C-alpha cells in the first residue's frame, strides 16, 4: 500500500490562502465575535489562524451553532446523510442571514 504524505492542510494551496491585499493583520471584530445557539454560520477558513480550524472537506458548508465550548463554538453540519459536530474558532465562522 502507498502511504500518503502530509497532514490536514495538504492540497489546500488556493483554498487556505489569502488574496494579496487582504494579508496582514486580521480583524479583531471577527476574532471576538459572539454567536448565539441556533444561529446560521458559514465555514470559511482564516488562513492566518491555524488553531480551531476544521477539516478541508467542510470548507464552505453552512451549519448551526449548537453551543459555546471555551473560546470556540460547536457547529452542526450535514455531511451527506449524517449530522456532524465540529468545534470551530469564531475567526473561521461567518454569520449567514
């Protein structure tokens, strides 16, 4: 068998990279945002913050905030027919109205 080399962020060159003009400091507003349980959020990785990120398959999915766990949030998403729970830092979440 062939073993794969690399970790969670392999093959994510374009997905987890920023545009040239948006590089630099990240906004504190996104970092410190407060979310309520039941709120709809979209998963969008902030590449400059590696902690609290999710697996690349879930990039762009929309889910519901379930509860707060420390500084992160538990988000419920549908992956096929299964409902999955992700623990995500608020920097990687965008509110969907």
